[in-house]
């Protein structure tokens, strides 16, 4: 008979952690985690109850629903372990893989990570020295941000309205402007953190204003955090979205043929629907006002 107390004893070599360090995932890291791209918003086929291919529960991407059995049933049992079915494309492995395998969504257009946009102070705005209000206008395609002032006398990073931009063009000024997350990402990519750190430290020493000192200190704190890590500022703009394993956001059958599901599935579905719609409009060459 097994002594039940043994099961609750402290293991001989426990792994103790004094701290956990987290960082921003790069697009390359998200691709490395992923076992495939999710292209469709569907979860399962409600007639066969099988996962839809390239959907949010895709067996080809996340692994088989049943242990060591492909989706079509051609290969079963351990003797076919690690074999990929030619018909359904599912690898014959343990269904536990559906708890660990991740996927990704390729975004048709980059988006700003809400944590780094809306946090107080805004991390993206702090690095670019743009107020949150102006930054939102640029990201939501309401205003332009100057990327090259040319001969206008304006500054790089200054936010201007569409009317102001048209006036400058009508007066034959040369300048380069942009809007949207792609432009913000390019600007973040161009930041020299070492140079910006030196400039902010010099400004802190020179300025007598307490308010400016607080502003420079906040910006410097963000810059130093990036300098002291392997993270890059442009990673705050997402170009790929990681998708959690399906068994961590399950679809649970209820009485009467209905299903209970995690809110995450609905959020992923919305992202995929809008992403596919945007990609189709871009491929059709739709006018900017529609996009």
C-alpha cells in the first residue's frame, strides 16, 4: 500500500525562483513560438465537431484532438508517432500539445500595443516626445506627424492637422509626413537611445524648471529601461499577434447542443475578421477613406 504522505512531501531538488524577468516579444520571437498562422475566425465545425483547418482550434497547427490519432483517422496509435498525415496534415502526437503549442496572426497593418500607448505616462509618447492626445490622432489617422521638416522650419515629430499640411503643400514647401502605426514604428526604430539618453541628462542639468525636470526624468527612465534590456522601442508596435494554445481557451459543450467558450476566442475572432477585411480592401486598392 502506498503511503499517501509521500505524495505531499517536499521534493529533494526543488526549483526556487527569486524573481521572474519579462520583456517585450519581438515579431521574430512570436514567429519562433508559433506552429502556424491562423487565417480563419472559425473554431469547430458544428456538424462534425472537428476543428476547422487554419481556424482558432486548427489540429494541423496545434496538434491532434485525440492522442496519437490524426484528424481524418488514417494514422492511429503510437507506431505512427511523429508522422504527419498526407491527407489532413496533422502530426500524430499526444493531444497534450494543444496545451503548449502557440500560433500567430499576421496583421495586415501594424497596431500600437495598448499597454505602451495608454499607460501613464505613455511609453511610446515619452520616447517620441509627443503627447498622448496627439499620438492618438496620428495612430487613428486624424493628423500627420512630420518625419522630415524639409524647408518648413517645423520640427521632426511635430503633429500637424490635414488642413495645415495642405496649406504647406499649396505654398510649395517640401516636407515628409506620415500617419498610422507604421509611421510611429519607423520613428521608434530610428531612435538612437544612447544619444537620446545623453541629451536628456544634459537637459536635466541645464533646465531650472521643476516641471521640465519631471518631464525629462520620466522620459529618461523609459530610455534607460530600454538601454538596460534587450528590448527595442519598435516592438511596442505589433506586426504579429501571438495566439494562445486552444486548451487554455477551451470550447466546452453544454446541454442542448450549445457551447461555453472563453472570451479570448471571441476577441481573436474579431481581430481575424477585421484583419481579413482590411487585407482584402488593401489588395483591391480601396481608397484611403474606406480603409
